[in-house]
C-alpha cells in the first residue's frame, strides 16, 4: 500500500460549492450592474419622475445588517460546537429575513399610497426600475431565506452529528452578499436620483 503525502506548498483548493457560489454571485453582480446602468441612462430622459424612498427602507437596512451579524455569529457558534446557540442564531437570522421582506413590501405599499404607479398606464420609468431592481433583490433574498429555512430544519431535525461547517459557511457568504447588494442598491437609489 502506498502512502500519500501532502505537499505543504500545494495551493489550497476552493470547495466546489463555494466556487459555484462565487460564480453565481459574479453573475448576479453583472445583472444588477446592467440594471443600474440602464437606470442611469433612462434617468436622462425628460419624463423621468423622481421621488424619495420611504423611510421604512432604512429600517429594513438595519434589519438586514442585524441579520448579517446573527448569521456570522451562527457560523462561529457552529464551529465552536455550541449547537444550542447555533440553533437560536439561525432561527433569529431566518426571522430577520422575513422581517426585511415585510418591511420592503410595506415600503412599496407606502409609495403606491403616495401615487407612485409601478406598472401599466400612468406608470413612470423610475418607479418601474425601482420595482424590477428591488424585486429582483427580493427574489435573491427569498432564495437565501429558503436556504436558511432548510438549514434551520436540519439544525433541529438532525439526529446524527455532522460537524462540517461548509453548508453554513456557504449560507453565510450568500447572506452577506445579498446584504451588501442591498446596501449598494440603497445608496444607488439615494444618490443617483
């Protein structure tokens, strides 16, 4: 039988799931770069209606930043084998994801109540862009919430102990990504109006 030796100078390879996630996040960044670039081009047209974002979007920003902290603490708890703490933190993160979504919907209702029409006759390109861009972000956020819920169910349903932190690390990287993406979009819509 041959023994295999590890070369310490050999570069460490990235896990295939992490690599796939990074490629997906790069694609998502390109999509949002294209959409925000189109917004800037369209903004120069004469009939582009400007409006202020509702303050509730700031509250949702606080919630998403808090959820980024809780998911990072969940990763640390998992790695420390503090499973009770991990379960609590992953639960809080999932709940904060739902709160973020609810606040976003409330923000769009507020805009609608102030006469901003997003689609159809009487709509404006600014409102339509906001709906599409933030709606796509919400779709990606929903994907993160679904994965968090799967992680949540596994945390409470697993009978055998699997101490591979790879799944929660991948979830946290994606969660941080959608958080940073929201910050970019918020800053974009505030300063590029």
